C-alpha cells in the first residue's frame, strides 16, 4: 500500500501531532456544512440557519466563532439596528473549500455504493444473529 507523501511530514495518527487540532475543527459536520454553505454565497446568520437543517442557533454561533477564530471565516458587522452581520470565507477558507471539493465529489460518486454496502452488512449481521 502506498502511503501519501504528506504522512512523513504530518501524521495525524500520532497523539501529539498538531494537525489533530485542525482535524477537530474541520472534521466537525457543522463546520463542514457551514464552510460549504458560506462558499455557495449564503452569508447571513438567519439564512445559514435555514439552509443548514438541524443546526441550533447556539451551535451555529459557536461554530462560526471557531471558524472565525481560526481564520477560515470573516465576520462583518454593519453596526446597524436591526443587526446586520455577514460572513464570508477568507482566502484560507477558500483554499480549504477547494481541498474539500474532491471529498464532496467522492460522496456524490459513491453514496449509492455506501448505501448498498450498509444494506449488505445489515443482511449479513442479521443472518449471523
């Protein structure tokens, strides 16, 4: 099996690897969905909440703050009444979006295969029981 070249420089399997910090951030489903949606041009808090099914306001706020704190999302407060705040990907966030693109394409290409594998596994485990 060929090991990717980056493993020699960064090994997230090691408990002390600093990459784990970023994997925790971008590996979270809410972070991925927020980055995806903001990258599509949805940029206001209410619109994000409506677009991302199942996310609570608290989780949306916490995740947006984490993405902002890590330089992936920029927050622009227009200081108006009522409040008007918009979010946009930073250049680093855009580069991450480009890196995540192949993963979303993989999901699109292989979703049916995964569903089939799940069904086959379920059938095998039910027969073995």
